[in-house]
């Protein structure tokens, strides 16, 4: 079984082991390269160690080239199946690699810190509280769209929960603009006053590798 980590156009695999210490290998077709490890018996489950082994390989690949990370658990039986995948979808993969080249994914999570009283009492009071929660979360989402999206290549839709007073989004940021982007997130937090925003990453561009898996 071949476990797949990512697709790239860099010629060599990282000089490090893969999951369970297995050596990494490359499988290529033209300019496209898949980085994989070979396993006789690989059982993948919700294991934090395995998750980080996968992530570490993908992050190592980012040091030498543009990367389209595969979803955790991606595996095939034979090398020729990988070659067929690269050949069949070569145009899609090439476009996606150019889409993310020179950029990383930054996640932003937000939590409104002044939720007010828990919804209780009459139906009218409950609806009023729900509308106030929605207003606060929507206001933060608007600030994020207006002030952060112009600084990045792409952004996912902002998702959130009015009940939990939370929201999140992912941004594809040029590597040389990450520090400026983080400062912009801090300004949004300061201006909002009643929201805590946290950046995570930089990560491989999982959210912007649509169609890879």
C-alpha cells in the first residue's frame, strides 16, 4: 500500500521518514510528483501521532516547493494508480500548484467576548437575545471581510455560530505578507473591542487545494 502525502512539482522527497518511520519516495509523471511511503500493513485511525507525522512531511515539502496536500488517510494499492491519477488530472493539478505557489494558509478564529445574558424568559426576550447575538457575530464577520480579504489571495467563506458566538475562516496569504496579515488581524480585534481573534498557522494550503482529493 502506498500512503500519499501531497502532490508537488519539486523533484525530491524531504529527507525525513514518513508515517511509522517508513522512507519517503517520489512517483512522477512529467512535471508532477507525488510523495508517498510504502506500507505492508497500515491501519489509519484517529491517532494524533499519525496526524502529526503526516503534517510534518507536508510542511517539510513546503520548504522546497509548492504543495497540494492530500487529505489524511489517502492511500492507493500500486504506483501505477498514482501515475494514472497524475496523468488524468495533470491540468487541474498544475493550475492548483500555481494557485498556491509562494503562499501559506492562515486560519483565523474569533469569539465574541461579551455575549450578554443567556437567552431565557419569554419568547420575545429569547428572540431579542438571539438577534443581538447574530448582530454581534455578523459585525465581526463584516470587519474580517472588509479588512482582511483585500490583503490575501483568497479566503474561504466565514463560518460561525450565533449560539456559541464564534466564527472562523481560512486565508491564502503570500509568505512575505504573513506578518502584515497578522498585524491586520490584531487591528480588527482592537477595533471590534468585544472580540478575541486568534491566528493559527502558517499551514499547508489544505483549504485551497480543492479537487486534489
